[in-house]
C-alpha cells in the first residue's frame, strides 16, 4: 500500500487527514447558507438581525483517495470518522464548522489501484473562530468582536468573597443569578440558553433576565455582585 498525501487536508476533531495516508482532492469553499426570510422577530433578533433558525445547514463533501492498497481494510478510516463534531479545512484553516450530520459513501474501486471515497457533511450555517478560548475579563472591560454574525458567548464565573446576587450586563441586556456561593463555578451558555454548575447540573430557579450576546465591534461587559473571576469564550462566528 502506498501513502500519497496532497497539499489539501482537513481535520476532524483536531486530527489531520494526513494520518490516513490519503490523497485529498482539491477542497471547495463551503457556500454561504440559504436563508429563509421571516417577518417576525424573536429574542435572538433584538439587535435587528434575522434569527439563527432562518439559515439552513450547508451540504458539503470531500473526495479522497487511497492508492495501491494491498487489502481493503477500512476500519482505520471508519475510526477516523467516528463521532465527527468539528471540521477544519486547509483552505480556510482560521475557522471550524460544526458537523450536524455525516455519511461516508461506499468506496469505488479502480482496478485495485485506487479507491475513491466521498465524505458527505451537513454543516451548521456558521463558521467559528479556531482561536477563540476562555479569556478572563475585568469589570467594565471592552470586548472586541470581529465576526460577521453576532456572538452567543459562553461565560464562566466563580463566586467571590460572599454569597451574593450576580448581575452580568453586555450591550444593555442583563442576566441575573441569585445566591451565588463563595467558590461556586457556573457556566452561562447563551447559545443553549442555560446555566449549569461545575458538575453539569442545570440551574433554573436562580436565573432571570436575558442571555448576553456580543455585537460587532466593541461591547462593554460589567457586573454587580461578588466574583473571583469572569471568563468568556466569545464564540465569534461568520456567515
């Protein structure tokens, strides 16, 4: 079996297609998602943008080849594609796409010298920054956002010196969490619209207000109440 690799490659969950020893055909750029227009607004639309669910998932495929195989053993390929969640493409490696659905076509055999595979993906409509990471902010800090679609951040807080009510405000919208204990770690997920503790348990009866969003350019983040820290993943995204 000969391993030929091309300049094009892709990563699934951070693992490169080069590990398969396959030739990846020239990668296309995922198209802009189709949009269904709506005449009504929702909570996610308070800044004037159409809500996320008006955008359809993206169909995308990748062709790759295995040359001169001594035997057709696809197990390592199946293992590579098991439970795919994030896709990065070498021609657009500053962003990743979330995978909603996936299938792998039965390989085509060309005289035993080449096997052709086609991986089919259904991707979420938005591309996310690969450089986004949990970053600590101080009260009153400006947050710079460069995405072309407003962001739904993930915020982590840790209770400070005393039990208190914590109120976090971004762009004039506030979420309030009551009875935050000293040392208690909570995660505020604007994308899922939920708050959970460090054990993954959902917090319901202590939460009120609106989940924060990040608009284009600069946003100010502030809070009241006792916190040891506030950290945030911006979830910058593009259409």
